[in-house]
C-alpha cells in the first residue's frame, strides 16, 4: 500500500505526540521463514479481548473515546483493520492502548508476527 502524503503527515504528527521516533507498517514487516504457529483461535482472539476490547468492543460499556468504526470483536473485523492495528500496537508500535495496561513486549511481537504471516485464522488455515 502506498501512503498518501497526508497520511504520512498525520502519522508523523501522531507518533511525534506519542513520543515515538519511528513506526513500522505491516507492509514492511516480515514473516519468519518457518512461518508462524500463531493463529486467531489460539492467539488473536485472546489478545484483542485482553488488551483492546475494554474500549474497542461493540459491547464495551465505556469506549473511552475509541472510534465506533474500530471494533475488534471478530476475525473479519480484525482482518479488515489489520494495517491500522499493526501501526498502533504491533512490535515496537506502542501508541495503543493509550492507558497503562499495555501488552507486554512479547505479546506485541506475537501480534506483529501473526499479522506479518497473513493472520491465519486457525492452525489448519496456516498451512500454505
Ligand atoms: C483505554 C481504551 C483503549 C484501549 C484499551 C485500546 N484503545 Fe485503541 N483507541 C482508543 C481511543 C481513545 C482511540 C482514538 C484516539 C486515537 O486514535 O489515538 C483509539 C483508536 C484506535 C485505532 C484507530 C486509529 C488509527 O490509528 O487508525 C486503532 C487501530 C486502535 N485504537 C487499535 C487498538 C488496539 C490494537 C488495541 C489493543 C492492543 C487498542 N486500540 C486498545 C482507546 C483504546
């Protein structure tokens, strides 16, 4: 995906306010040569439930400002928003969540790996 100049400007401003010096896009991330053992059923669903859906679920009592279009309740919703999710929460991208309950680095690295490997849904689907 090519980012328009306005997107780059917006992201630069965003990361600047968050105190980051750089960010990585999903397109630039690489899947390990051996592939990934991570899938939505064993990893993704629990990751979003634990770290994101307090604010991002359609059923969240208090969204605390999370945009209504950014709901991570299902695999399809996550897949449709994967580039934005990567940019905000995967690997060294740490601008989400905004609160103190950050995922550990290990969980962010797993998110990056899972998305970079095509976000397999179940262990069956991760077979080439
Ligand atoms: C404490 C509440 C809260 C939690 C938890 C939270 N978010 Fe957010 N999210 C927000 C708010 C508020 C915004 C809108 C402001 C902004 O974009 O910074 C937002 C916006 C977003 C956006 C849309 C903005 C964009 O860059 O396109 C994405 C994607 C996102 N969050 C991903 C996540 C992910 C992934 C997690 C879990 C790792 C997460 N959020 C956890 C509150 C939260």
